[in-house]
């Protein structure tokens, strides 16, 4: 864990501990999807008390923080990302007291707590929306994005929903359309209304007062829309990118310049950061969903010290397989556009196919491949998100249609199976019913192939992926250059990626062979190997030459 600073109090007694305001920079954040982490009450759905019992697992990995996906009151049309009460816990997950207990235990274990704030939209069951839709002149009539129909009754413009179809839904009471970037049950808030901003900042303060250390901001670039409601232009087929939405979704056919990623957002993020800065060490990471402008938006939102602390885009969450060339291109482009910004890198999360299936399925040694790309992730400049089960190497679950719960997958089946495959329950104990997740039938099935990867099957096995993650997180924590240092890439060929991390007087050279064949590179003199006990990588150095076995890695200290 990153150390806090000590300050001397006025009486000269024991020094007080000042929170490290910079803890987030280079932190490893473990994402918890509450429905699927641990069930404590036997209803087949994970909950806050379940999270409480499993926090030691996360602490044992060496993570710095947890990110808990939404647990607020919700009709669950989008499994918590449709919030009906920002200040209370959905009963299936527990109570506010349960949440307080999670925070207290996490802090006792040295873990920061970040929660998922869904600010761009609410549930249509939220009291704000119920009032807003009641008339065109009530106090909250302008809290959501309303627009008249065209003369022929069709929606105001061509904007599309990520979940398919028009981004506009007709409301019979107001005789107007309302905007929804996602499900029709998720109406978009109108951030052009300062009262909306104030209300959302009050929500943020509510959770800061309960002791949270920060936030993951859902769809951070979706807050504002163009008030002119202009049609989005078409996007040429060769320019389409499928990282934000699957290829079967015509959402990718537009250049989304009017319905999201608007310049007005920066001013709100400045207000948001000012609120966080009132607290000892609060931090935020934003999700940027924009295939065309992702890294530039990350740069805009993290520049200086008055916006959000860090963001992540979908560069390594897209279907495109990671490669040595792509790693260098993405990192160098980020450094070019955001030299004073900060990114948070992830390979998997609750919205995309697990990278153990996206990338590793075609490799001849799946475990060795997952080890080397995880070592790469832990060595990149930026912070890191690990999605639950990633440390076990869980592949995407192949579910039958009748088992699906995700409206996204149900709509586009079978060409796109949705997000349920990455949301199946965490596997803890291969000897217990449902791998120790719940004694009852889980909300999503536990795949049989996951049982052999359960925590109990990998713990204390030096060759397992789980123990490899523990070693890599410990190695990262021991070297400031890997946490907060700069990054400079070395020339390399083929599947090999090489870079140097520098911080203060420490310089660590990192070399990775992402391919299944042996490789070698010349580095010259002045580099001595750095040991990671038991890491199991096939990499050696002699006379300035590094030999990397298939899926091998090598770390060296530059004199």
C-alpha cells in the first residue's frame, strides 16, 4: 500500500497522519460487481455483507482500492445503472449500515473505497423524473432532456441509443420526447440546468460524508448534449470503431458530436473536482465512451489539477487484440495529447467480454499468456483496474438464451450475447455449491469450466495465475518507478514491447514477449536484472542480450 505522510502536531506529541492526496496515482483498483461477488443471505444475489466477508481476498492481492458497481435503489432494468434513489441502498444488496460496515472494514485492511456514481441519467422511477414528466411547467420540468416531435410526429433528430434504436422515447403525459442514451427506462438528466448540477453535487457530498474515498464516474462524457439538437453526421464505414457498441448496433454509424463529449462538460468537472478537494484525499476516475476521440477526451478531462484525477477509455477494452505495436501506439499517443494527464488502464470490466476469452483463447499456453499481459498491465504508466475474477483467469461464460438477464444481449441475440457472460458469479471454493458464491440458485449460472479456477484451487500454488497476480502487485508496490514514473519506449521487433519507467533515481527496464515464440533483444551494458521471486517468466540476460521465452518477461535496473 502506498504510504501516508506524517505531520507534527503543535504540541509536539505523536505525529498525526495526513492522508496521501496522491494515493490514486498508480493505484491498483479492484472492481466488484456486487450482484456476482458474494451472496450472504441465500437469495442467489450478491450483496454488501458478502463483499464484507471477501475483502481479505482483495487485500491479499495487494490492491490499493476497491470500486463497487452501483448498489443504490433501482428497479434493476439495467442492474443498478438505473438509479431511483441516490442516497439509499437497494434492499437486495442490504442497508446503509451494511455499506458503512464495508467502508470500515476496507479501511481497516488498508483499502480505499470508490463507488460508482451514475450521474448522466436516472431511472424513470426516480422521483425527479416522475415530477418532470408530470407537466411542462412544474419545478423539475427542465431537469431532463425534453423536446417536441417533428411535424410528422417523429423524434427531434437522428440520435441513437447505445442499446439500440432511437435515443428518444415518447411520453404521453407531456406529449414530448425525452432523451435516453441507454434504455428508455434511463432518461438523461439535463446538465444545462444548474439545479441539476447542484443536486448531483449534493449526492456526491452525501457519500463523501459517509467515508468513501472516491468515485468511478459512469459515462462521464455523456453528461451534456447540444441544445441545438442537431443531427449527428454519418460516419464512413472505414471509420467505424466497435469499442463503444458491438458491430451489430447502428450506433457505430454516426459521429457522435452533438449527443455527447460536449465542451461544456469541463466546467462541470471543475465544480466536481472542487467539491472533492474539500475532503482529505478524495479521487475520481471517469469512464470515457467515445470511439473516435477517447484519448483526447481523457486528456481534456484530466489536464491540470482542477478536473477529474484520471479517466479510462476503451483502448484495451475493445475487441482488438492487444499487441506490442498497439501498446506502444496507445501509450505514446496518450503521452502526446495528455502529458500532464493521467489514465487508468483496464483489460476487462463488467461491460465487455473477458480478456481471457477475447485475447487468450487463441494462444497455445493460455495461462502463460495471461501472466505476461497482466505483468504488462501492472507495468504501464497509469493506474490499473482489475475486474473480479480476472486474477483467476476466468473466461467469458457461454450462456444459453434462457439464462440471459441483460436487456442488451436479449435484444441483439445471437449476434451479440450481451454482458452476462462476464458477470457470472465469482468462484471461491470448488467443493461448495455454486463454487461458494451462494447456497441458492444464483441469478446467473456458475459455468462448470470456472470451478477448476476457483480461489481454493489456485491459492498457495506458485504456478497459478492468482499467486502470479499477488507477486506482480507486490513487485509494483515495491518500485516507485512502476507506480508513478514516466515511460519511454525502446525499439523492439515483432511481439516484443520494451520500455523504461523512471521516477527519482530509480529506472526500471521492462521487456515483454507477447508471442508464443522465443525472442531476443540487445540492450547493451548497464542493466542488471531485478528479481521477482517465483515469477516463473522465461527471460535471461547475458552480455547485454536479453532472451525472452514464449510469453516471457524480464525486468532490469538501469544504473
